[in-house]
């Protein structure tokens, strides 16, 4: 198996793509469906990908598949998912509960952000794409992406600072 075979790419990036899609749609089943659609599209256009740009290329495909899903679906999103499930085992129970509550609060705040700010945060801060890669995935200029990310982070800071609850 070549290092850049589709099997290797799937194994390497499947969980990143899944988490990104789950963060966008908050539904396990929908995220799995869109993830499968992403890798089907990747399979169909595998020759178009250069080996050094695999991750941003997959995120771009996932982003487009998600937008296609949103266009087809008009119903609202019912489920809410947390971004993090792994909390350090060396924390006591009380600390774990507090950390989970803080993460849930931040997740709820991110859910309430405008769609383009939400995607900027998810691509850059949660999936470690560079500003340039994330701007390409979103199809916006680099300066526009930086503005979206700045505003998203600013909104989160303000709401966490005020103790806003988004329940």
C-alpha cells in the first residue's frame, strides 16, 4: 500500500473529517453520511489531489458535501454534541464535571455563532488547518477568513466572560 493510497488517506483523516462534520451538523448519522459522501467524492477525483495538500483537499470536499446537505435539508438540527470526550484521568470527579460543563458551554456558544464564524473556528482551532488552508476550504479570501476567525473568537470571549448560557 502506497503512503498516498486512498486507504491510507482514509485511515489518516477519517476521524478528523468526521469530527469536523459532527461539529457542523451535531448529528452522528448525518456526519457519517456526509463523511462517506466526502470519501466517495475523494475516490472519484483522487487523481486531482497533490500529495502535500491532502488534508485541506479533504476538508474542502467535506465542506462542499456539508453545504450540499444543508441545501437539501430544511429541517432544523435537533441533537447537540460535545467537541471533547477525553478528559484527563488524573483529575478528580469534581474537576472533571467542571471541565465538562465549561466545554459544553463553549460548544453551545460555538453552535450559536453565525455559520461562517463557526466554520472558521472549527477548521482553524479544532482541525489545525492553517489560515490559508481554511480560507481555501471555505472559499473566502485570506483577509476575510482572518476577520471571520477574529470575530468568532471575540464572540466566544465576550460570551464566556459574561457567563452567558446558551441552553
